[in-house]
C-alpha cells in the first residue's frame, strides 16, 4: 500500500530532495501517548536496525549533509515527514539513503537508554515554546480547532514527556508506521528507473500490522455561532485580529475543483485590494490587513481575514472586517476588480511556466508533499497553465460572484484577538460580539466600479537631449 513519487530534475545538479511522509501525527495518540508522535520522530535519529545509537547522524554528515538544512523532520497533527537533501554523484550514497528510509519505516529500535536521553531534549524543546506565541496558541487552539486538536498538540504535555512508558512509544510506532500510510518522494538529478528499483527493494517486504487500526480522518468540529478568543500577554509585540471561517472539505482533484480554486484566488485578490485601500485612508481601521484561503488538513480548509491594528483599535477593525466580508457576499466583485485580478493571476501562471526549467528540486518536492499531506492536485506546470489560461479567459463576473458564498461558507467561525499587556483597554468577548453586531446593523454601499482609463501622467514631460559626450579610450 505504500505510494511513491519520482521526478527527474537537474537543478541543482548532482543533488536530490528525498522525503518519507507518514500519514500519522499527534491526533492519533492515545491518552497515554501525548507528545509521542513527535517523540517517535526524534527516536528515528537515535538508533535503528542498521545505524545504532547516533551512527545515523554520523553517516549522513559524512556524506556532506548537515543537520538542519539537509537532514530534518517535522511532526504535525496529521503527518510526520522525514527530509533529506542528498548528493547523487555517489551510487553508494543513494543506495544507503533508501536503507535509512527503510530503517525509519520499520527499524527504529527505541533503546531504553536513548529514550531516557531524549526525554531531556524534547522537554527542553517544550520549554522553549513557552513564550508569548506559545501561550497564545494554548489559549486559541481550542477555539480555532476544537478540543481534540487542543489536547493533541504535537509537542505534548510536560507530564506526559516526563512520565510516559517506553511501551506506549513502541505501540504508537507499531500501530501507525505502516506502508499503507507511507509515501516516498524523490525529486532530483537521478535516474527514475533506478530509484523505483531501490524503493521496491527496500519497501516491498513491509507489511501492515494485524489487527490493523483503522486510520480515522479527524475534522475540525462545526460551531453554531462565532467562537471568540481574546488573549493578552505582556510580551506580545502588537495587537491583531483574525476572522477565520473553517469548512470541512476534501478536494476531489477534478477540473471543476481546480476552477473553483482559481475563482477563490481571484476573490482573494479583490478582497486584498479593498483591505489595502482602507489601510491608506485618512483614518485607517488597521495598519495592514490581509485575506486569503488556508488549508488546515486533508479534510479542513478555510478563509482568513486578518489585520494588525493599534492597541485600542480592535473593535473597530472587527467591525470593518465583518463589513468587507459582508460587502463581498452581498455585492460581489466589480468588472474592473475582476479584470485586474485576472491579469495578475494570468501573469503569475506565465511566470510559473517560464520558470519550469529553472525551479529547484526543493520547490518541486514540496509541491508533491502537499499532494500527500493536504490532498492538493498536481497536473504539472504545462497542464496547469493551459487549464488556468482557459478558465481565466472564460470565467464570467456572474460565475465568480456566485462562487463568493461557497468560498466564504463556514462550518466554524472563529475570531482570534491578541492584545499586548500594555494596552489601555482590553476588549472583552462581549465587546467583540457587539462589534460584529454593529457591522450587521450598518447599511452597506456597493463597491464603486471605477474605470482606470487615465494615463499615469496627465501631461508628458518634454524629452531631454544629450548635452555632452565624453569618451574614455582606456576602458572603452
């Protein structure tokens, strides 16, 4: 059941980006395993079948790789990914790279002494996250994503990291590190047939555990009303507000879903243009604001409107963000706005096409990794350019405006407010709800459909002329 992706790419020469992605993360932890998805990732570097203790790091570094830029791994709610950037001018290094991947897939040894050593390392990582941003995440994660996500942060809890039993760690690895949840991705200056041969040699004999635990897809739970979080901390650098609408959604990866994504990108540009214009008015509601789509997981996406504001400007910013969201819902985009967004997006796809032969392997491997972890579709630069060109030429203002309600639809509406401790006044949750109510009561005006037909300069300047020429024979 293992999936693999191989792509030949010669930039940079004699290098390849390699990933082992395991579709398992902290959401799958049992109650006695908090933080152990991430701890398992750490243990993969501390002893495997063919590389005991820290021999794995020593070997990889002997090939010219450095821990951090070339050797790394990360654990999230849904996925764990191991990353290598390897030299490919040595067949032996390429071959042993797949031995490393195989060991990560089934050969982590979980030596008790190494587990004890690694507790201190992971606990220190937990401590470094106890800053203002970490405290904000603690307060806002339950509001944004619900209790399951809040109780399964990848770093775990201090109590669990200090007290978990090694058996719980081994059980997590046995249950979830299995071929039907794994993907191997290789992009670089390689021969695809040879890489495919190596993948089959090292992974074909892997078997799924018996009995096999069903792998649940855990979505962000819906909420009937806006859920608000106001967080203040003396170490915060500035005030901000974000309105996030979460949808439970899985991309079917069809032509129509690609077209829908393009319409969402057009609407993002329209909305960002409006938010930016408001930032440049005489008495702006925010210092800066931004809107855009977000993908939380395979089964959750959303639209976020956020603004950075002066410390006492939160309620006004909330009202204005709600107004701009409502304005787009009620009136849609204008023909002028759509045309600007259309040209902008067309230029972006033209740039992608122009850069297709110069894109490095790291960029391309990340694209394929998003296919695995976020369910994105990938048809290749040329095909996507042709589809985008067709859609952008044919999509009408009526179609785009009809899509607004789908784009802004929410199963869970969340308002996250952060305020520095120095602020003169800290808004309550009731004040934030009142700011939303104020937006609902205001009468909206339709956006003005201004045409940009004026020249940049009303009167062109008189052209100049050359008044003196000097030659320097010594330098040509």
